[in-house]
C-alpha cells in the first residue's frame, strides 16, 4: 500500500465520511500551556470557521491540559460543542509522540500512539468536515486565545493526511520511518 498524502486546501478536509476514508498522522511533543487554567487545551485539529449544514457535524481534536487526554469534539449546525470521545491514552509533557487517527467511511475512528492501537470509537453523526489546523480553538463562539495564547504550546514536527484508512502495518511504517530518523529530532 502507498502512503501518499491527501491533497487538500483550506482549513478543513471536506467530504468525509461520505466519499472516502481518512487518516491523519503527526509527530509532536506535548506541553501544557503553563497558564494554570483548567480550561487550557492544545488543538491538533481545530474547529475554526462556521457551523456545518443541518444534520451534520464538524469534528476536531485537542489534548485537554486538565487530564492530558485527547478529546474528539463535535460542532453541530447550531454552533453547539460536545465531546464525542475522551480517548484513554494519557500524554506526558516533553515526550515525542507519533499519533495517527484513522477514520473509516462508517465513522469508526482509531487512535494509534507510537505505532500501537490505543483506543477507538464510532462517530454516529454525519461528519461534514474534519479540522486539521493547529492553533487557537474556537469554543462556544468565544476566541480561545486566553487559554492557548493563539498557538500550540508543544513542538510540532510533521503531519500528513491520507485519503485512505491506514492499516496497522501502514501506521507502523509511518511510525518507524520517523523514529529511524534521529537526526531530525536531535536537540529538539
């Protein structure tokens, strides 16, 4: 199988899940915001922009500083936000991670960390768009800069989208290719 990245423009990957599956892989170091707020979160797929059409949701992800877990968050057509899933994996600060999210056309979403399947869930709502831009988070129509300082607080190394649902072997290949390049991560 090929690991060619998806080609997309704008701030969101559109037309999921109706026309194709998706996978999102990234290398990063997690760091809390350091501002002491229990509302701080580190977006790895924000929901900036408008509301989806009626009957659909937009899906994004952030690491919640209060428990260091990844959250899948929905925005509905009325602008309401709900947490669809709190993944079980707990991230440690200043640790290099390879995270991959795979999404089937049926809404099955899997979380891989460092090449290993850690958690999964099925999104039962029709997904209009999937956010992928890091940065400040829009929450209940409020700008989240007071909590994130308008930036991702950790270190971001590389990311990629594929218009396929990566197999566990392909996820492992993405992980191995990054971890076999220590010069890229040296001193960071």
